[in-house]
């Protein structure tokens, strides 16, 4: 039996701030319009945590089974290292999927009850799509992460769906401008995935995993990373300008101070393993951005 430490290693808890960022942003946006309910916030955070952990388990399994992790530069994976068997990890994935969907049902019941059945069904389908996307990113013969579609998936699920979806759970209203901060969170989250793929670009080339970093090459990958960071700032500024009511709305700019320095380091970097530190910085900066941006909308 694997130890608790092995399960926690496979869960990659250090990635959780990234998955929580979209929910935090959407919740703050709803609160700024006069809508907030702790009974929605708690299951929303649990559900997105479940989806993130499920994705991490499935990624460990998919890359491990395919042998992709045998040449990776990043942290050790439990399947690659032999700390957990494929059959055990598969059972853990199934359990995580069931737990995530159960949490999603709880969330949707709190948000919609029995009076908004159509909304309940639509969001339940989105939940099922999230589970499917989390698993098929690296699992299966046609895993979309091996064909360069991982960036789009992260952008949609971590950004647009997480922010706009959580906003709707509180308000039961659609506001197209909420997509702007959703784009910001989505682009920063995509940046995390892209940094990860930049680090593993050479091993991925040898194993046949064709990520955006592989398609673009070293120099263009760095430019792409610049665009992700820069446009995330522009969309956040757009929303704050469009809904301006206080200078506190620009607090989020503080979260970009370490990112400006990071852009310089990434451009100058020639050692893929050094990007491990940059991943942590971007994850924490995205989380800080979500808090500062959201708090600025409420103040």
C-alpha cells in the first residue's frame, strides 16, 4: 500500500492555488454586484479542487503509461518512480472522479435548488465535460495534450468557465464583461502549463508529445509566453476601466511586479530545469492576482 505521502505527491497540492484562482475571482465579482453565499463558495472550492487533483492523478497515469515521464526534467512522478502501480493509480482516478462529481452535485443543488432545473442540467454537463477533459488530457490513444490542445483546454476550464461559471452560480445572470477577468485568469493559467511544457520540450520531442512548446520551438515559445502574460494584464485593465468606481480596482497590478522580472529571466534562460522555480512564482502570482483583483472590485 502506498503511503499518504505518495498520494499527496500524486495530487500535487502545490498546483491547487491555480485552480482556486478562478473561483475566487468569480466569487469576488459576484460579491461586488451584491451577490454572495458561503453555501455556494465552499462546495465550489471543493469541486474545483477535486477537478484539479483528478487532473493531476490522470496526468501522472497517462504520461507514466506512455513512458513520457521517463525522460522528464521536472519533479518525480509516482508511476514513473514505481511508488504506485498503474492499477492502484487507476482506482484512485476513478475515486477522484466520483468525489468531484458528487461535490459538483452538492454545489449545483446549493446554487439552483429545484427551481432552476435547466441551469442544473447545463452545469452538470459542464462538470462531466471537466472530468472528461481532466482525464483525456494525457490518458488514451488520442490524448489531446499530445496534440497541442492542452493550452486551449486550460484557458477554457481554468479561465472562462471557472470565472464566468462561478459568477453565474451566485447571480443567475449573464454579463459578457465577466469574460474579461476570465480571460486574464485563463491566460495566466495557460502560462503555467506552457512554462511546464517549455521545461519538458526536449524530452517531449523524443517521446512524441507535441505541445505548443514543441510546435513553436524555443524562441517563439518565449514570445508566446510574453503574449500570455501581457494580454492577461490588458483584459484585467479593460474590466476595471469599464466598471471603474475606485482606484483600489488597480491593486492587481502589484501581482505583475514579480511577473515582469520573470519575463526577463525566462527570455534569458538556457537551462530548462531552472523553469521549475518560475512555475511556482507564476502559480502564486496568479493566486495573488485573483485576490487583489477581486478585492479591488469590492472595495
